[in-house]
């Protein structure tokens, strides 16, 4: 049959095989031939199909019979299903079945829950019975059994690992467990208190091995410790005993003057030791002093051995627990009562401390063998660490002493001025000009030929710093580094303390502010010289790090700030005094003249006060610079106010001239002192410098005094000669001045024209 379904190629049925071109049209004969051959081929196929069917007649008959049976059975099934659907639709049995199944499932779940609840109830009942049993056994003295029960129940109840949403009964059980635990813990602590008894009045410690508490008799101390170890409350149970042991036994043994000594006694019963006693006896020699720690260490070791043997039964974890409770306090007592007191006060005695270091190390090794302190934890080597770092402690103590001394002298200094201070350089002078004053407040400046008056605080502070740096040169590298830092810190204390201490006094014109300026100026120069003075003798490690120059700018800035604060304060007071003159208006009226004169007197008074305060204390160059700044601010203000006046009467000009004259006359001594002042080491010829160069308003106000009584032509001539211009007058000022004094006239116009023409 497969050959019937082969593909027929139409081209094979044609006689012409030249059909390579698919677009070639077929001729009528070809078409007739093709139809004939197709009909023949169709008949062949039909013949083959008929022959095949005949050959397989029985197979096809069986197939058709099978199909007929299938159709018949399908009809039967369809009929049955139809009947079933009719039956279901009349009575919904599936709903009933589902309900029955749900009931069965519910009952099963209920039974399972009840079974689980029953199991939980059994567990709860079991825990309750164990807790009640533990309470009963505790009364019977079975301490270890109760401890193990409590430990196991702690794990079962997940104590400390509670979760939210747990049944309430868990909380009740945990509370019951906590009550049982507290009862057991309280009982165990009472046993320890009964076992280790301190009798201060008899100066002894008794350790009993057969204990009786709350009518529970015959309990051994070892059993109590074992129970505490099981429930992990050794530290809590031994805490009170440890505290009392330190207070009544160990502390007396660490008395540096005369440590106590101890005597051990054992009381034995019929077949075993019933108690151990440690008696505390006074030292034989109350005058002896334990210099190397041998007595202290041996007696503390004796006490700890007694604890190790008679309280902890040579059990490592037990004695280690006792050590955790006591060692920090014991080591602190030894450090404070012994080691810190024998730290050398002089660096040369540090070598003698090596013997103490050796005994301290041996003491800690003995405690490690008894497991009183840890073998591996370096934190327990508290004593040896302290002893081995004695150089650091020595330096720390010296640092504290130096800084305390520096702080005290800064806080106690009253910034008073020496009474023999004169108006030249602050010191008495010999015939040859050399200072003979030996007061510590008169100091030489390193980078200047001048001397300076400073406060006692500054001179003593610098002396202390110099002594500290000398110790740096003589000390070991570690101590030297600490001393170097101490020297820096001591100087920085001035910056931290003095400005705060003198804050109120710096708001007034006084000697304190000037002394602070001198202090800071002096300290800045001394600091710059420290490295040059000591660096060569410093240890190598200090040479690499020693820096002082970084502090000098701070003190230089503080000096300038203090001085500028004084200058600005003086200028402010002077301006207030000048403000009282009301711009020097209407001075031809008596009341206005008196007011202006009072203001000028105030100016003179303030300047003289500043002169008296500043000149003896400030360096000559600083004094001259500062005073010239102040005078310039005063004269320029007065000149400006007078030149701003307009329409002056003749009498008014005379009064203004009088005011200027009186002021300059009263200030003549002050001005002369500034002219005569010259730096040390320079001749008078070399130092000649007209005062007008540093106080530009001085020649101007003097010339203003002349102008107030000068004819108009003379004023014009003075301008044309350049005299007024050299004194600081401007063309606008001169023109306004002429208009204010002289009435409008051809002469005034001519003079104003000449002044303007000359200027152009």
C-alpha cells in the first residue's frame, strides 16, 4: 500500500523531457496524453486497492466488528452515567459524604491535639514534681542532687532564652524555678557564711567543715562548693567571704609600715579535721620597714595558701573564682600601700628598684601555680606590669608635681610690679649704665639687647621649665620623653590659665595687662631659644621629636593681642573724653569753653596715666610705638573736629588756640620723653628721628594753633611755600578753614584763587 501514496511526477508522464523551463506552455497533444496516462494510472490504483481489500478481508471484518462492539459499549456507559446523574440530582450524596469526611477529620485533629496536650501536661506535671522534689531534697541536705536538678530544669525551661507568644504556663514554671533557685542560692550562701567566720575581736578566721543551717545538719563545706559550682554561682556565693577576707586579713598584711603576721591552727575530731583557724598577730618589730616587699609578699602568699588549702580544697576552678573576686583589690592595695610609695624620687635610684621588680614577679608566679590568677591573661600581671613600668610611674609622678607647681604659681601670682621699678628701663642704673637690679622679675631677652619686666609667674615658670629640660638631658629615653612633654605642657598652662584669670583686669588700663604682654613676649623668645640651648644634650630619641618653636607664635600673638587691647581701650577712653567737647563749637561762650577745656584736661589726664603705667614696664621701642599710636589718634581727632567748624568768630579762634596751647603745654614732658628716647646701644645722633615722622598729626595741630591767629596773606604764603602741605594740610581743609574764619571779601577770593592755582 505504500506505493499507492508515492508522489506522482507529472513530468514523467509526458513524452517530451525538455521541460527544464517551468514557464514553457504545454501543447494540446501533450495535454491529451497527460489526461490519458492519468486515467490509466488511476485504474491501476483502484485495482491495487481492491486486491488489497480482498486479501485482508478477515482483518477488516474483525476491525469493523471491534468498532461495532466499542460503539455498543459506549452507548451502555452513556446510559449508565445518565442514570447515575439522575440519581445524584435527586439525592446529593456527595455533600453528605463531604460532611462525614469533615467530621472524621475534625475528630482526628481534636484527638491529636488532646494527645499533644496530654503529653504537655505530663511534661509540666513532671517539671512540677521535679521542682517540688528539689525543694524537698534541699531540706534533706542533698545539695548536689538539687543543684543538678536545677541545672537540668534551667536547660529544659530555656531560662534566659524566652520567646514571645509562649504559653502562660511556661512563665509560671520559670517563676517556680526561679523561686527554687533563689531558695537554693540563699541556702548555699548561708552555708558559706556559716563555714567561713570572721572574728575581728579575736583577730582570727575560722573555717568549719561540718555545717548546720536551718536545721539542715551534717553538710560538708566541700558539698556546698560542689553544688555552687554545678549551678555556676561560685562567684556570688564566695563574694561576701572574699570581701571580708580582704578587709580583715589581707589589708592588714599589706600595711607598709608594719604588716601583720599569721598563725595557722587545725582542730581535729575523732578521725578528720573539723575546722581550720588563721590567727592575725601583730608584727614583732613595729619599727621595721619593708623596703623590698619581701614581708608583704610572703604574708599575702601565706593567706592565699590558707584559702587555697582550707577553703577551696586545692581545687583550681574554686581558687580561681576566689582570685577573680579578690585579685583586683589585692593588687590595688599593694600598689597604693607599697609599690607607689617606693617609686624612686630621683632618676639615679631607679636601679635599686630592680630588686622589688624581681620579688613582685616571683610573687605573681607563686599565685599562678595555685591558679589564684590566670596563667595566660596578661591583665592579671598587674603588679609586675606596674613595677616594670616604674620609670613611667616615676616620670608620671614628677610630671604631676611639675604641672601642679606650675599651676599653683600661675594661680597664686598677683602680677605685682617691683617697687624699685623706675621710669627708664624698669631697673636701677649704675654710672656706666649697666643694670644692677637683681630681682627675678627683671629678665634679659634672648633676641634683644633690652631688659624686660615680667611677672613672678613668668620668671618662675621659665625657671621650672629650664630645670625640667635639664632633667631631660640626664634621664633615660622613656623618662626624657615624658619630661620633654611636661616642659611643653607647663608652658602651655600659662596660655590656659592667665588669660582667664586676668579677664576682668584686661578690661581696664592697668599694669597687669602690660605685665601679661611682657610675659608673653618674654616666653616667646625663651621658647625659641630652648632647642638651641638643650638639643645637643638631649637623648637621641628626643632630638628627633623635640620641637618648641611651634609654641612661640602663640605667645607672640598673645602678647600683641594684650597690647593692642590696651591701646584700643586707651583710644576708646580718649575718644569719649573728646566727645564731651561737642566738636569744639561755640567756645567763645564761657560754658562751652569750660566744657571743651574739661575734655582736653581729661585727654591730658588719660595720656599721663598711660605714660606712668606704660613707660616703666614696656620695652622702650614698644612703649614709643604704642604711645605714638595713641597720641596720633588723639591729635588727628582734635584737628579734624576743629577743621570741620564753620563761621568762627575772632574770639572763638583765640579760645581754640588757647585750648590747643594748654594741651600741648601739659603734654610737653610726655612728648619730650618720646623725642629723647633711643634704643640701647645707639648714639643720640644715630637715633635722631623727628617725632612728627611717627606722629603725623603733631606738626599739623601745632601749625593749626598758629593758623588760628595768622593773617590771611600769611596763610596763603605758607601754603605756597609748601609749609602747610608738609604739615599734613590738604587744599580742601585749608579752603574750608579760610572760609570759616575770614569774611567774604576780594582779598579772600584772591587768596582762595592763589591756593587753588598753586595746587593745580
